[in-house]
């Protein structure tokens, strides 16, 4: 369980920042890094709820954090589907008020990943961005079985990373490169 104690995600991201140079292609971690993160999380003590963290749960949590980051980047870049009228600010989130609350409810009904940010920014945004913008290792290694999809920074310096499970593709209707 990664939701009971918000400090779990903060501790995980803080750990990944210490090894950010080990991040792999697409913002993924290798098995050794995932296990090191699980050991780090277990050293913090037994979780408030659920089983102890393991490499698989760390990977799942990290992929969820990347999805949040990537969704917010798409909003910031005005590329998130259906969000053209919304802007995101790291201090005020989407600035939902009485005037736009009904529209917000409709919007987050389709895009629940953004719901927590109605009136506050995501405290982990800058840290996750820093990790994801770390130079990816092995990016110049050729593997014929792996299609190359370069990730290019946008004009505001943010970069969108691909996800292992392709579920972020549903957030963007932009054509995907082969």
C-alpha cells in the first residue's frame, strides 16, 4: 500500500534521486535499482498498512508517479486531451473555484489522475522531473529488437517519457512514432 502513508512515496523519490544516474531508457529502473529501493523502503520499518515493499511494488509505484508526471507535463504543454481550458500551476494546481467546479468534475471524471491537483500542486513534481531528466544510460547502445523513440525536451525544458505499460498512450492522442 502506497496510499496510507504519503511519506512512502516521498522516501522512494528521495532514494531514486540519490541514484538517478542509473535510470534507464524511458525512465525505468533495472532490477538491481528496484531491489535497492525496496531494501531502502523496508529499512524505514513495517508499513502502516499492507505488506512490506518489494521490487515489484516499487516498480508499480514508480510507474504511477511517472504517469502523474507525464499527465501534468502534457497539461503544461497544452497537449493533454480535453484540457485546453485548464492550466496547471505548481502552487495552485488547476485553481478550481465555484465558477469552474462543475466543469472540473466532468473533466476529472474522465481524467481521475489529475483529481488531487484541483487546488494544489504536486509536491513530487520537481523531484520526479529531476530524476526523469537525468541522462539516460545506454541510450546509444543499438539493439535491433528495441525500437528507438527519441524523447525530446519541449520548449519549456520538460520532457515526456514513455512508459513500459503503454497506458499513458491513452492520455495523449498525439501520433506515436514507431
